[in-house]
């Protein structure tokens, strides 16, 4: 991980330590950057000991008491260090005094450097370290030859104690006792601690001492410094045979410790590989395909070069996911990207890339996953359709919807069926309607527009928490962006019809070939479109599996904005009865109506069309844009 010293050595950022900063303070590890604003009252959660706080003095100078508050907030949040940005290059004495009183290191940053540039540098350095660590571990694994019977250090120490008739302790490289026999055999080690440290450091290979009437032999174990040390104490002298046994036992222990180190290295390598796979998946789900490809190229060259992907979601019990993940990696690692879902602990996400003209690879992946599902009755598999890799986030949502169907299918597998969905139908009836409907949001500055669209889309399809985990932003940030987007569009996302219509418009926006054009005229009368014969036919086909009682429940449920308690009050029945009927309706419609998923939006719009329920007016009648030659 990058340190403060390492960051100050990157001259392009101009980060420098303040005079008088102690060397050991510059050795602190930094893995993230936290901008400290006076208006931000939310302190970081957890330990921020590896975080560099960045504050602009011009922002804090007007605050009373500004610098005391800055230091209090920075130190209180546990930040490892503070870097201040000053347009004059001057650090106020009161700030310096407060930091020295709190023993917090201070660095300075020129006004020309953005904290985001520094954060990107930290991330880049972390990725470099991770890549080097993986290369080193791969090399180490190539040298190690693990035995099949695993850990034996405890058994070896006990055997040596029996052979020598003495007390034996193995001190690890970290100075802690790894194994001892019999118990409390390490009680006399304090008297020879200096010799143990010399052997661990490599200054000595072995030592023979006497302490409190006991003969003690200390032998180095292994060659890596600091080294482990084998200590044997007897009440009688060591003869040559016992000395040889002790030495050979140390050689044997060095081999087994190397095996255990290799096992630990394997586990660390696997953990690092898993974290890297999750990072690649998050990049794909947030639309950062070039970054995902560059990152994946380090471990899977060429894997994500394909034009299209199919996304699978394999559901199992959370306690079994790690085991199933390892099995999927063993079977599918050369064919696709396998990663634990960063949001749902019971899901594995499989991204199967392939050219648009071939499904051969995908058939192999599908067959392997279906075989895994067939092994356990609680496993389910949802698969998206084949889509461009740039639309992986949509494929993921489609796989989630297919998973809902898989839970009620006899085969426990399902493939997403996009036929007959309302966004596609409305695009056919009125091309460009989504662009016109979302016009206020699309007209924002590009940077603002992109983050608002991303937050709104991810939140409507899952939740604020899931969107935050996928994007790496704080939940409060995501919630704030969603509120801003809703305000721009003039909708209230507390209402289920507002959410359904916005979700449909966002869904249709990415399907509309004219979405990038600003060439539309007239009005978008969505209420009229919902009353069209085509939508009437879609609604009839969608709801025909339901009896009248279930349709009435759904109507009350939509009018109550999904609140089952309100439905129960309106209909005069028990809330459990409402939930039971919604579950029945969900099975017929292959939708999860009681979960926090996007499954409900089609149902809401179908019921709105059936009963001519009003849609959000700011969206339903937004003027469309006109072409440059069509001023009228």
C-alpha cells in the first residue's frame, strides 16, 4: 500500500510534508483520500487510519472556530494525516498548533492539484501494489510443493518433547509461540529473549545456554528473516544424539512452515483474485467497460474483448457461496468472469463474453451452470439475453428478473424473455418518447447528468444501498443524487406509479436508437399512449392469468403505493391475507411483488392501464424538442 512518504515523492502532485514532520509519521499507509468540507457533518465510518484528509484553507477560514473544528473533525474521524490546500502556501499558526497538540502529521498541497487527482493516484498505486503482490505470490506458489496432510507443526513439537524428555516451544517469525509441549513450556523463554531475537534476525544460527539449572538449545528454523526459532529445554545436558534430533527436527519444521506459508499465500492470492474479479464486475455494472478491460487484462488477457455478453446469476445459500464460487472458478474461469455479487450475499454473478455471431461458448457455460443447479434443490439460475458488453448493467437487471421466474420454475432455471415488455412497445408506438420524457434531466451538464442518471437507474432497479456499493459512493450521496434527479423531473419517487414510469422511461431510453438525437416535436401524451389499442392488448395479455380478486388486490396495492398495511385497511382484510394474495399474483405473473426489485414496475403500469389510473403529470406531458428546421 502507498505511504505518505511515497506520495510525497510523486512530484507531479506537489504533496510535501510540513517541516518538522517525524520520519515514522511519513511511513503511514494511505489507501484512500477524504475531502473534508465545512458543510459535511457526516464523519467517516470505521477506522480511517489509512486515509489522507484533504481540506482547502480558503473553505475553512471563514468558519468559526474553523481550524479547531477541522483538526477536531479530522482527528476524531481517525484520519491518518491531513493535507491542506492553500492559495498562498501559508499555514496558519493556530492550525499548526492544533495539529501538533493532537500529534497529527501535516502536509501541504498546491491549489493547482485536485483532491480527486490525488485519490486517483492512491488508487493507481494500490492497484500497482496488488499486481506486484499477485506476481510475487504466483512465483512463490511455483516454488512451493505442499504436502497432502497439511499442518503438522504441533504434532512434530509434541514428538520432539517426548524424544528429548524436555520442554519444547516453536516461536514464529512474528515472535509469538506457534506450538509448545507440554503446556506452559514457554515460561522460561523470557530469560533467553535476547538470544532468540539474535537468531530470528540472522545474527546467529543456534545457541546453547543454561538458565535456572536447565539446558536450553535454540535453533533457527528456515532462512527467511525474521526466522522462526525452535527452543528445547532439558534438566539434563544434551548429548550429541539429542542435539542431532533437535537440528533435524528444525529442518523438518522449516519444510512444514514453508508449506503453511504457501497455504496462507494461496488463500491471500485467492482473496486478492476475488477482490479483483469483484472490482471488474463493478466496473462493468457501472458502465466503465474500458477500465474493466484494462483491469481484466492483468489476469484474463482477452477475456472481455468480445462484443457481447450474457449475464447469469447463480443463487445459493450464503453459507455455501464461497464453496460454489471456487467450483465455478474451477469449471468456468477460462470461459467467463465469475465474481461474488457485491450486493447480495447469496448471489454469484457470471459474465459470459462471446461474439454476437456465436453461442457455442455460451452453451458450454449454460450447461455447466445448469448442472450445478441440479445438484442442490435450493439453487436457482437466472440468465439474461445476449447484449452488448456496454449494456452489462441491463443484462444484470434482466438476469435478476429471470431469477425471480427461476424460483417458481420446476427446473429452477430461467432465461429472461424481453418479448412484449412495455418500454419496447412504447418505443415502437412513439420512437423517442423516453428522450422527451426525460428531457429536463438530459439537458443538465454532462458530468451532472451522467451521475444523476446512474444513481437514478441503479436505485430504481435495486436500492440505494446496492447503488452505493456498486458505484463506491456513500449512500447519502446516492440518495442526494436521486432526490436531485426527481426534483428536476418533477416527480415524487415515494409514489410507486412515479417510480414505475421513470424506470420505464430509463429502460426505454437505452433501447431507443434515437435517444442521442435532439430532434423531436409535439407532445408526449403518455396517458393517451397507455390507452392505445396496442397497450390495451399488451395489458390484457399480461394480466389474463389473474382472476378478478387478484386484479382488485393489485389495484388497491398500486393506489396504496405498495403499502400492504394500507391495502388491508382499505379492503378490511388482514395484512397477512394481502401479502398471501400478492405472493399468489406474483407466482402467476412471475414477479416478486413483495421484494425490493424492479419486477413490480411492469405490474404497476399494467394495472394503471387497466384502470386508467393517472400517471405523473410532469412526465406525462412534457414538450418534446423540435428540430433545427422545425421552429413551429
